[in-house]
């Protein structure tokens, strides 16, 4: 089955725009890989980085499959400026939200649990 036919079938079946599907695929791959790699990698930072690499690889594979016919017929020089811009746009749509979540979890305290130490209501003498 041709990837182009498969991709258009998914667009038709879901009723979503291609840009929205790119975002859904990117964040789904990121979150699923975080969950599935939990038994393998105990440390969250390692697991998150590997998940980020996986999202990037899936996005690059998708763009290769989108442009495979042009690449096989004309080589890399056959990809024009319009196709290159569309590929970069798709890569950004697929990866951006995963990169933002990675940054928020690694470099901020946004998703860290806050455990307050209980304070005594009465001072003991």
C-alpha cells in the first residue's frame, strides 16, 4: 500500500487536517514511548530523551515516505523549495509539542509534584 493513499485514508476517516494529525502522531509517539519504556529505563530523564529521539525519527521517516517517489526518481535534488518548506512545516508540527513537553519536564518544576511538609499547629512547650 502506498503511504500517500494510507495518509489520505486516515485524513478522510478522521476528518482532521493533516497538520492536526502530525501533532497527534508526534505527541502520541512521545507519550506511548514514555509509558512503554518505563520498565526498561527507570530514570525519567533517559526515558524522555529516548522518547524525543523516537518522535524525531518517526517524523523524519514520515517525511521520507511522503517524498519517496520524488527521491527515487530524481534524487535529493528533485525536491523543490515548495516540497522542502512543506517537509520542514510537517517536521515542526510533528515534533514541536513533544519538545515543549520535554523542556517543561526537564527544566522547570511545572509537572513536578509538590509535597509540603506538615507544620505543627500547636507549639509544644
